[in-house]
C-alpha cells in the first residue's frame, strides 16, 4: 500500500553529525528524512497498535515486524516528497548554469574518455559539459512529468523547482535547566532548525509486508516525537512504474531516489573494483560512468543494544550510475531487477537505495 504522511507541526530530522549536550550549539538538519527514520516510525506504530514493547522483545510478531535483532517481512520504498505530484532530487548528471536566474538543469554529455584526459578516474566513459557556460551542481527537484522526460531521454533541459517551494527552516532556541533549582545551566544554549512543510506538501511512502496496516492514522515522526497524519492514497507513481524503456543499445542508467549504503563506499559490493564488472539479479553488468553527490553520514541509535549504530557513508539521493549489460539481457529483465527496487547493500528493506532506471543515448 502507498500512504501520504502530512505533519501536524514542524519536524526535526538530524543528520549523522554528533550533537553533544553542552558542547555543540547548532544541530544540522536533513529533509526529506532518511528512510530508516520512516521505517522505525512505521515499526513502532505497529508495535503499540498490536500490543507492547514486551511483546515485540519476546518475538510475538517476528514474521513481519521482526525482533530487536532481526528484520521481518516489513519493507518500505521511499520516502519521496509530494507537492501536487511526486518530486525527485535533480539527477547528478544534470547541471545548472551559474550567474543566471534560469531555474533549469541541463544534461551532461556521456562519451568515451579522450586520450588527453589525464586522471585516476578508471571508468570507460565520462560525463562532461561541452559548452562555454560556467555550470554548478544541481539543486532542487524535478516534477514527475519532467523526471519521466529525463528517464526517457526526451529533451536536453528540464525546469527545476526550488526547495523553498515545499518547505522552510524555522530556528528554535533552547536551553538546559537544572532539575533541582530549575534555573538555567550556563553553557547549554543551543539552536536547532525545524522543518515546516508548505500547505499541501507531504511525504509519500510505500509499505509492503504488513497485512493489518490501517488506511489512516497518526504516527510519531522525527526528533521530539512530533505527530503526523497518514492516509492511504491511489498510487501517484503508477505511470512511472509502468514505463517502457528502449535499452536496445545495451546501456542504461540507475537513478537513486533515496540514499544507498554500499559496502565499498560509492561502489556497490557486486561490482568488482578491478574491472568494474559484476552481477546483480542474474544480470552481468559493467559500470561505465557515474555522477555522485558528496557522501552523507547515516547512523542512528540501536534500541536493542542501547548504543549508537555504526556511522556509515552513503551515496546521496540523486546520484546516477551508468551500466552496460553483458549477457544479452533484455529491457524487461533489466526493468524487473532494477526499476523501483531497493538495491542498497545495507538495509534495503528500510528503503535505502531505491533505484529507478532510465535510457541512455550513445
């Protein structure tokens, strides 16, 4: 089932950067939240809807909700931003023009490396900008319509929507008080940025593996346990999921709609570091090129062990990988394996590494 989640107030989602009471005065915020945040919120909601934490620790619902040390059948895809329609982070193989107010992103050229290109970059192909304009990393979102045009290789430029159209930051000032005297403790002033969504803006999330998830309700979400209302909706991604792709040239791209955590940093575990050949879902592939954002740190708190989870570097949403399939696989096989699938090496059931495929022009 697919649900929309609309907050009842501001929201607070921290990055993996440490925030130590009495040492740090500013906490970094991220939005949309990491998939694991939504996975934990859904899991907690179902635990208390069915019973208690004690039941969960005893493994009463181990088949779908799992146990403190294992996962059940529950899995999610997302979250994705929804503002009138689903919005997607601008792909990293697009660039924006510097020194202009034009809200558009443009395709990079996908080509073989020149003999004049000297670098430790070892992939066979590269992405580059041919024109004289000065360009920068992209920002903002593509609407679903523009995103489909991007995937189908229609057009060279795409209108983008700024983050500010969907949400804004509201700073909150806080202090620490002595529990005995109730007076302010010196050195404990802090400031955190809260996220306030604009009217009509929400998150979209697909939930699988639960038979009794309700069609509407209220969950706690993010720092401070703020409330958020959810409701089942007709799938706004159905056109995207049903897209047909022409991959007759043997090359396709994988766009990451959510961050992915790979064991080898930026490189999936199933891709060999020597020749960049690997196999995934029964398809032999070769990595030809990629356009990645700066790595982000993803951690969290281990409730079972009562300690921080390992902080891992993740490839951010919007990153793009270009592959060539080597074993004669057809478009339908590639789509079945990669399109709208979670391909992260770590915690794919939590929504990490949601991949969407696209066509590549040679």
